[in-house]
């Protein structure tokens, strides 16, 4: 039985990586999916894959840090599919690898705007449709960079990313209280290193900034996980399907960790 049959979902950052994996997993479970991001060709590739699976999908080019574009994305989704049941806030960038004393303000602002403010804007405009229907489900993609595995916060040389992802968790917990009376659930998923293009770029940046060889840094990451490997994109997508489905109907305001047993932070 399809767990998301006839549901309508928006997945930001749906052109690649975790976002694409979530979009495909939702489609396999019967959802109609809108994928949104700044790069249209990648979104169109995701849409074509969903259609090959027999699903329905639409690509909407959107910069989530621009409120007018978010508003348009949401209205186009409703115009196309008639409703919005699920929002996945996945759009984000890794940002610079630099100490605070050397931080470029424009780079800082770009990360906060895209990774945190963009999530807020998507929630704001989707909720205008969810609240009157008294139904909805929001899933924010956080990161263990903002919720360290040993209970401490902090991610040296990645302060804008860390602060943005900590903010996503705060947004999740606050929003779940605000909209619970409308039968709307809000949760977050917190991965650590996820195998793919993004972690490679992040580690390359750290290698360049610290002078530590790339291969040594990658090996150290793997040593930090009980399962001896990084999380796969499809594993994060499986958690998203669970949170989007009725199987998690009593879960809200929570951050679900998905990180192969991270036990050393840095």
C-alpha cells in the first residue's frame, strides 16, 4: 500500500542530493511532487525520473530566500495540484570554511538567508493553505553540524552553516507549537555526513583551509560513525517518508537523527 497516495508535496532543493532522493521516494509512495530550486535543468531531470516511475511532478524554479518567488511557488503548486499536504525544506548551501575572525559578511548572509530564512518563508506561505484545511506536514532538513552528536553545539570553521542549522531546529520546535492546534505537524531530520557531492565539496574546502589532506579528512569522518560509513541519501529519504506518512501521526516538534551513529564531533 502506498503511504502517500494522492498527497501533494513540495520539496525544495529537489534537483539533486537529499532533496532529489526525497522527491523520488515520495513519488514512489504515491505523492504528487513539486520540486523547487534555483537550477531549473536539475529540477527537470528529477521530474522526468518521477514521470518514468509513473508519477506526477512539476518543476518550479525558485530562490527560496526571495519571498515573492516563494509565494509564486506555493500558488503554482495549488493551481496545479489543488492543495499542499507536505512541505520539505531542504534547500541550502554548505557555505564557507573559515574562522569567524576571517568571515566574509556576504557569505555569512547568503547561508543564513538560504538555509534558515528560506525555510521560514516556505513555511509561512505554505501554512496559509494548510491552516484553513487544518491539515499539513512540514519536514525541515537540519544537520548534525547544528546539533552535535554528543549534545554540544559547534562546528569550527563552519559557523554560518552551524548557526543556520541550529536555527532550523529552533524553527521546527517553535512552529510545531504554533500550528499544532490546526493538526499540522512539524519535524526535522538531522543527518551528519551524507555520501555525495556536497560532503566531497565540504571536505575539499576544509582540506584547503587546514592543509590536512583530503583523503585523511574523509577517513577521519568514517571513523566517527558506529556503522563505519556515511549515511546514504536514500536513507534520509526513508525517514522523510515515515515523517510524511500517518505512521508518524503522534510525532511533532522532534528532530530525528539519521547519521550512522556519529560519536565524535570534530
